[in-house]
């Protein structure tokens, strides 16, 4: 498969899927809540987070955000990746919610729900296994330190509390 096709098929598929949900709105005559100002805010925030994550994956990871082609060569653990292991999913979710509000699209809310179901499966059964295979113990330690989806409350400096409740403290 030519390199350009290998890099473009997944983003093209994402665009096709998103626009098929928009088409479903028109076909079904659905009208949803339309809040352009909030939709625009979510689009900008999601786009900014996606750009930041992509920049880190290229600069520090020496790869791309594409999950199947040009994977990172180094594990990225800084920026938003220090807070949760999957910040790009927040970016995509914000973009989908922003588009749904901007357009008043019921179909895009359904698309967001389908994305959440898909991404929970994809991350657990493909991405995490692939990362563990590629990065080994470094990735496993990262998983112990950083939550998959929901940020942990930060502890105050100087606390002796164990940040990993399931791991026995040596102190």
C-alpha cells in the first residue's frame, strides 16, 4: 500500500463517519439543540487540545497521532499526557460535541455516543496492548502513575499518602 494511502485512510474514514451522521440528521428530519457560542467554544478548545497532543506526539514521540501508521518511537508523558493517558480522546469528544451544538445535530450526538463506545474498546483492546508491547516496563509504570480517562486529584506537596492505592507503599 502506498505511504500516502496508509496515512490518509483512517482520517478519511473518520470524516466520512462523522458526515454520515450529519446526513442522517437531514434524512430523518432531526433537529437538536443549537447553541453556536458553546459549540464554537468546544470546537476551539478541542482543536487546541488536539493540536497540542499532535505536536507532542510528533516532537517528543517522533511519530504521528495516527494509531496505525507512523506510530511514535518514544513514549510521550508530558503536557496533557501527564494528566490522563488519552487526552486526544477528550479533544475529539469536544470537537464532536462542539459540532453537534454548532449545527443543532442529533446525529452528531449519536456519533459522540458511538465514539465513546468505540474508543473504550479500541484503547483497552488495541492501543494499550500495542503500547505495552512497544514500550514495555516504561509504559506499565506510566499506566500505574497516570489514569486512563479521569484525572486524579493532585495531592499537596510533602504528603506521604500513597498515590497508588492498590500498590503497597514501601515507606
